[in-house]
């Protein structure tokens, strides 16, 4: 079975789970449940895609990306006293669900390029952000910050399999940007 067929089947199952979260009233989604499913499903899809490609280097980069994203999110949440809209805590900024979703989407897009649909990846990650706001767990600023954090972490930890891309590297005087592209 091809990778695309397997990915489509997995996406079909994920959509079925999302539909089940709708409960009795199809118009009243459990937005918190939707965001939980997406924040778990997107990294699982990323990991499964890497393992299916026998890409242990990519799986390692994904693990670094997720660990770095979660670590940075936890540090920021502990240092920034931002109340949640539902008053359930003071750890609203940034959105961890959104950060993980965007980190996983960026990892897949950067690592596998044209093999994956950026519209589907970033659409699912954006739906995660929307669901966090609709669940009254975050303000938009929290989700935008989470998206930027996750995207940046994946961009820093992930290398393109095609050899193309750019990197930001620290230097004694600041930051160096390196762009590379494999010649035909």
C-alpha cells in the first residue's frame, strides 16, 4: 500500500474521530476535544510518515522538534502570567496545543516537501488554533505565538531531505543565515 493511501486512510480515521466528538448536536463541536485530537494526531502522522519512509534521522529530528517546542512552551508559560479566558489558570501564553500542531506540520512540510500537502498540514494546525480559542482556553494572541514558536522550532531542528533550505546559526557577532540548494 502506498504512503499516500496510508496517509489518506489515517486522515479518514482522524476525521471520523472528530465527527464522533461532535456528540448529539453536529453543530456544537466539543472544541476542546477537537484541539486535543489534532494536537495528538498531527505529530503521530508526522512520526508514522517518517517511520514509514524508514527515515530514522527524520524521526530523531521530529523528536527534537517536539521536545524543544514543549520545553520552550513550558518555560514561557511559567514565566508569563497570562490568565486563560475561562479563568482556569494563568498559563495561557503561548498555546502548547497550537505550538505542537504547527511544529509537526512544519516538520512534515520541510522534511518531505512536495510529498505532503501544505494546505492540509497548515489547515489542520490552524484548526487546532481555532479550536483552542473556541474552547475558551486561549486568546488569539496565545495561538499566534504558539504557531510561531512551533514553526520556528521545526524550522531550526529539521533538515530538508532534498538538501535545500536555509538555517539560522548563532555566531559571535549575532546570527548567520545560510541558504543551500542542491544543484541538478
